[in-house]
C-alpha cells in the first residue's frame, strides 16, 4: 500500500498533475523532469547463465549507474556504448532520459531529436513529452502526447498534460476540448474543472467560466 | 539320487543361466532406456517437450541414470518453463557431477527465475570462488544483484567484466 502511494505520488509529480490555483493568467507550469524510482524490472538483455557481449554489459552498467543517480558516469558509458552501437536507438532514448535527469535538458532534447519518432516506444512517450515541455518544444511534446492518446485514449493524466500544453500556446479551443473529455471521465475532479475554468477565461468565455469555477468550488 | 558331480554341474548350469538371464534382461532394459532417450531427443528437436520429458523419465526409470539424460530432462523442463520441476533435476545432476560449474550456473538461473535470490547468490559465490575469472558467472552475479536492488555491487561486477577499474569514471 505504502509503495503504491509513493509510486502514485511520484507519478503525479512526474506527470505535472498539480494545479496552481492562483494561476489567473495563462502561464506554463513546466513539469520538473525527475527520475522515477529506481526499478529492478528492467528486462535483462540475456538470460542469467548466458554470457553477454561487452556492449551489453556496458548497457547494463550505464543503466545501473543512472539508477544510483551517478548520471555523469552513466552518460560516459552510454556514449561509449553508442560509439560502438550507433544504431541502438533504445539506448539513445535512455541516454536522453539520463541527460534530462542530470539537468542537461538541451542535450536531452538534441538526443531525442536524433531518434526517429517511430522508435520512441509507447512507455516512454510521456516521459519524453515532459523533456520536450521542459525545453519549451511544445510542438514535439504535442506530437508525442497525441500519439500516446491515440493508443491510450483513457489516459487522463496524459490528456491533462496535452490540455495544459495547448492552453500555454493559446490554442484554447483545442485545450478546452481536451478538458471536456477529461471532465466527462472525471466529472467530480475539482482541480481539473478549475483549470478548465481558467482556460475558459483566457478564451474569453467568461460566463461559462464563472459557472465552471462555481461548480469547482462546490465540488 | 544324483551324485555330487552331477549336482555340481547342474548348480553351475543354473547359475550360468541365471547370470545370462540377468545380463540379457539388463541389456534389454538399458537398450529400451536408450531408445527412450533417443526418442526423447527426437521429440525435443520437434518441440514436443511434454512427450520428450516422458521419454527421458522412462529412460531414467529404465536405469539410464546418466548425467546426459538428466541434463536433457532439465533442459526440457526449462523449455517448458517448469522451473520447479527443472530445479531438482539439475540438483540431482550436480550430485552426479559435483564439480560441474555449468550445472551450478544453470541452478543459479533457476533459483533466480523463481526469485530464490538468496540461493542463487550463495551458489554463484561458490562458482566464483572456484573460478573467479569466469565471465558468465560474474555476469550472472551482476544480474542477480541487480534483481535484488544491490546496484552498487552489480556495478562493480560489470566494471570487472569490462576490465574497467571500479574507481574509473572516465
């Protein structure tokens, strides 16, 4: 139970699912790109008992160094690995994550841009969208989020991210549509409704905004 | 009444016949066991693991208790991902061949697959004591250490595998 709570808290932090109640003007609350809790669920590259090649050992080493937050050392290993295996896009994506955790956002984005979008797997799209958001590359972030929502339309946290993002770039109508879908799924979520209310204000729909904000206070 | 000489001949004859019968039967059993083993190999190659296991078990029951048959039976269970069945087979194999490090490593794999990481680590330490420079064993330890979240120790192992100094950060 405790683990689930921690995981949920991390997820909320990671996904930027926080509301700035005082945000009365359009503002971008950029999510901080943080490393999720160290995981031991990384699929092994080869079964235990079988020898592995040097590049595979280096890959495991790079991962482990990132789990222990030794980002600089991890990046050294990822760079060595990619020198040897330049087409290993999965490793390049992992390196992009490590770069972002190390606060090297620009380099992370440059690394991500060097990977064809079709090579970005479903599980990583949200994390990479955060990296693009942190670097204010909203177009790239939007593309990832839209693609993610096509395969997981019920992922309201991702949709909220997209709704937020669209409001930051002043595409209010598109943003409002996304909020409406979330509110259909979660009509009692006062935080989402409050955000929806703010976007209505920014979109100049003040009457509707008042109704929504009142509703959010009741909830 | 038979005389002593005749009785002796008859006794020898009976004994010789008994021995011949036992040898012949044993030979037949072993031959049948070998056929079972051969059939098991065929089934294994065709991916018919259930039948392969049955043949290997029959071969063992028929007296063919060779390490090779146990190894094949263990591999069959592994192919079927029946780890709880494979474990005692490889444990028995280790009894038959106690210095076989490959069998130990196989058991390490099986323990790890069943999340018996303490057993896996204990056995891998034995392997590494006997052969500290054996790379597959060090890789196995690094993997099990990763499984249990002992990342720092796993990092040391991977650096050793890559011939990097543990303090080397370049």
